[in-house]
């Protein structure tokens, strides 16, 4: 009996110890769980703070691009700025942006997003004079950020040759920005995110919008309706960094919070995420009651039957503990596996949704992984191959570096000579800031590059038109007088030497007049007069005009004209002029002998004319410039023939292209719509 009592006493002590250990374990687990949740809050605060900063930097980059284009075009056109705004800012989300464009005198060219850009209470926007003054100090390539507790103003100068020609200001409402990034955040079911700056001004609060703009160092009685003090907030402001912890809320309930600090312009923003402590530990509290109840039951049962079944009870308890521990481990494995699967699916969704090709490269430049978009760009799976196999034989169009990232615009990439790609490379760093590899983003920017080239070409044509008009007016009038006096002197002069000299002057005066006529014709191409025409007949008429030209006497002109070419509405005179220009260019390229094959075909709803010669061909360097006005490789050429021809074909809603290789001849193709 004494032994049984001793055993029972020992069991009571053991069970009491188990009870105490269970309570201690539950308390420790509760603290660890709160700490882990707090760390997750810190990651959430850092993530959203980084997203806000990245968005502001993205706005800066887009506005800087607009400023560069504005300085390039030299125009103050409202429609152009409206187009640039829509083009560059179309992917900046739902945050309301205010934009205003000014010329160098401070006059408004275009505004969007803010009513009249006026100064409103607590929402300061600089005046036009202040904007121009700030822009002059920032020229040529700097930008300035001005802000208060309500709004961020980004001022970018528009400079040309280090001289200010205008300015752009973008205004962001901090409330809209915070609602976009912090509004959806929920830490648990009752937690939320809020934001203040480094001076203690409240920038955003989802449940206290009336307090926005107030300063915690300058409080009054209205500020203490929901707070007993602002000691915690002051410590957050004074900490100047990222951290997390617990504090007692004004309601008397413990809370956990985490905050992250970012630098915006010359100010510090602090993003804070908080949640009630009880919500985090609710499950632990329920589990604690259950364990206490179960322990008491076991204690009573063991006390009653321990004298008889002590050995069996020990085995049963051990078996139950082992089974319980095994089930907990299995459940943890299942939960962890589910978490990893969920995170993997999120990552796959994000990578798939990105419209860029993505490559992961190790330090040996081996491609470890690519996404589906990268496979579509290359045309095959290049995982496991060397990066140098695809980025060696390519031409760099432009390059720049920013924040440890390098961005290049490349052509002749992946064997696609007719496309341009923007390639951005960033290092992948480990925990000790060592570079473990690189991530590379590849975007197809062919259409953007073509648009830039077309806009530059249009500006060249407009400038050349104005230039040639001035040249013709300034030279043509004096030249007419010279020509008239030469004719008069020729009629009156009898000395042979002087007559020959006057003939020479007359010859070169006529050459100057011919050049001026070509320049005048290029700058004053009138609108096309469309009439029903037979394209094959126009070709024959043009060739009949050239039959007496010495340049085509020694070459063979062959025709392969399809009889099924229908009548089409076009300007026969302008089209014949283009045909003559192309035939004469082919004759010059073949010099002595050669063959010119002229074909006409139908391709869908278009008429296609090809002119293929056996001449010397055109080098790659010259091929991209042959349609530029005043550019020529001939000793006696003016460089206007092909430029005029392309201008005419565009007026006829057609397309003029060329395909050539040095030493193998050239092929010019005219494509015209039937109607």
C-alpha cells in the first residue's frame, strides 16, 4: 500500500510537472508565434514601402523620358504632350497623377489630372514661376522633388544643349498613393497599415482620415480621443530604420507592429503594419484550455486506477504521447508542404503574367532557367546553354546603368536582324551581399524603335522642305539676273575666247538652275491627283521616255508584266516619275552593261512592282540611309531621287522598300493598294 501511495505520489508529481511544462510550453509557443507573426509584418511593411518607392521612381523615369523626347522634337504642341503622357503613363496603375507642361517663359502648354493646377489648402503645388526657377537650377539632367504632408511634386527640366526650353511637373496625391498600396493590406482580420513621415506628420490612416496631416509633436485634445499618448509613434520616428515589437494600445489591448522606412526626395516615410496580439494567440489560448482540461482528466483517471493498472497505464500514456507527437509532426509537414506549394503557385503566376522574357544565369554565365515568354522570343528552350551563345553577335543601340542594373538596346539578337530588344541585367545577391548570379529581362522594343525612326525622318523632311524653299528663293532670283546678262553678253560679244567663257558660264548656270529645280520640286510635292490608270501602261510609257537616254543604252531591260493587273486609282505622273528614278538609279549602278528585270504582280489586294538589277549593290552601311534627303554615293548625284520617290509613294498610300547586297545587285519593291 505504501509503495502504491509512493507511486501515486510520484505520478501526481510527474503529472503536475507535465501540467507546468505544458503551460510553460504554451506560453513559449505563444511568444514565438507572436514573434514570427511580427517578422512577417515587418516583411509586409518592407515590401509595401519598397513598392511605394519603386512606383515613385517609376514615375520619375517615365517623366524623364517624356522630358528627353520633348527636348528632341523642339515643339510646343498640346496634342503631342497629351500623346506622350498617355503613352508613357499608361501602366502606372490607378493612382491619380497631375501633369503640367510649361515652356521656358512659364506659360502652360498642357495640363492633365489636376483642376487648373491651383493652390488648395494643405495641398501645395508650386506656381509656374517657381517651377521654372527650380527647373533652371536643375538643367540639364537633374530633377527636383518637393512635397508636404499631402502631395509630392516632381519637377523635371526640359533642356536642349544645356539651355532650358521648358519644364514638366508631376503631382501625386499621397492619400491616393497610400490607398493604392496600403489600403488593401490586412494583417490578420483586424490589422491594418498606416504611414507617417520622419517629422511626425500622419500621411495616411485607414480608420482616422481626419487626422491626416496632423503632427504627433504638436497635439491637442482632439488627438487623444483614440490615443492615451504618442510615445510609441515617437519612438518609431526617432528609430530611423526598420523594426518590430509589441506595445499596449490605447484600448488597453496588446498589439504587435512592424515598420519600415524609405527615403522620398528629402523626406523619410515610415510604413507601419499593426494587429491585435489576442488575434494572433487566439488559437493558442483555445489549445491551452483544451490541454489543461485533458491533463486534469488524465490526472484523475490515473489517480483512481494507478494502483491496479500502473504498468499498463504507463504503456498507454507513452503510446498516446508518441502518436500525438507523430500526428503533430505529420500535420506540420502537410502544412509546410501546402505553404510551399502556395508560394510556388504565386511565383509561377507572377512570372507567367510578366510580359518580358526572363533568364536566370549563374556566375559561369550558364542559363539555369527561363520563362515561357523567353521561349517564345528565342523560338526554343535554351535552358542549360551558355549566355554568350546568344549575346555575342549583336549590335548595341544604346546602354545605361542605374542602381546596379544595366539596360542595353540590342539588334541582331537571337538571329532576328529585323528586331530590337531591350535587355536589363541585375545581380542576384546572397545574404552576405555576394553575387550568386544574374537575372536578365528581355523585351521586344522593335515597334518603339521604328516609331522613333519614323518621327526623326518626318522631322528631317519638314526641315529640308523649309531649307530648300529658302535656298531656291535666295539663289534663284540672283541667278535669273546672271542668266539674263549672260545671254545678252553672248549676243553682243564677238571675241572667241570671251564667247567660250560665256558658254561655260551659261552651262554651269543651267546646272545650278537644274539643281534648284530639283530642290524646289522636292519641297513642293503637291497632293496626288487620283485617276484610273493601268500600271503596266505607266511602266511602258516611262520606259519609252528613257529609250533615248544614254545611261540606259548599254543595259538590257526585261519585262515580266502580269496581264491580270486591274485598273487602279493613282497619280500616273507621280508614279511614272518614281519608275524613271528607279530605272536611272539601276542604270547608274550597272555603269557599262547589265540586266534590269521589271515585274508586276498581284499580291492579295495590292499591286507589287519589282525592279531587280545586276549592278554593284549597296553596302549595309549605306542601305539604311539611301532614302535620306541629300545623301548620295554618286560623284554627280544630288541625293534627292530616292527621297522624292519614297515621298511620292507614301502620298499614294503605298510602300517603297529595297533589298540589296554589295556585289550582288539591288531589288526595289513598290507596293500599291488597288483602291
